[in-house]
C-alpha cells in the first residue's frame, strides 16, 4: 500500500506544527518556493489561485528551499515578511527545507520517490515545482517549475 502525504507533520514559518492529516478531503498543491528566483512572481499566481479555490477544498502548501543557486537565503521570519509584503501570501508556508540531496526533507522524499508515493520517481528541477495531491493524500501529478500555478490543466484538475 502506498503511503500518503497525510502521515507527515511539518513546521510552519512561525514554528508551529502543521499536521498534514488536516488536509484529508482536500486537493493539495505542494510547491517549493524561493524569494530571489526569476520564477518568484509565481507567488502572485499561487495567491490568486488560493483565493479563488481555497473555499472549494483546495489547499496550497509552500516549502521555501535554498537548493537552487542560494535563491532562498533568508530566515523563516524574513521569508514570511517577504511573502506578506510583496505578494500578500495567506496560504500556509512551512519552515525552510531541503528538497534534494542527503538532507532532503521527508515530505520531499515521499514526493520524489516512487517506492514511497506509489506513482513516480521525480527530481525537483528548480524552484516552484508543483506536486498535486488528491483528497486521499496520494500524489497525482508532478508539474514543472515553469508551468504557472493557474495553468488551465491545473484549474481543470482542481475543479474535477
């Protein structure tokens, strides 16, 4: 039996525990973020998507990561201030993690390894790669970093 995202408890930017089991019954987009990346303006698209669909059992979870050209150098406090000030981010943002390599966070080990997620092996290619999770906590699809969060195929999935 494949594992689900619901088995994890993570820490948010404020240092509070966030139980992924609280996402049961919701479609979820997990995205690794960075404040100093060419793709950083995707925060705007993510926030817009969140505002439009969060009332329809859809959640976005951001995981800041400094794995690509040191594009997320800030502390959790700095990241939180940046997201609020520049993009008005209200979706849950977790504490900074590693999304690849030997220090990979367990959530990302789950997302990237078929022996854990039961669907596919993948590598996080860059900041703003998206993982779509169904209502039961299973990985459905990996979406590349350059695909905008409000891409029609993603909207279609949220509405389906």
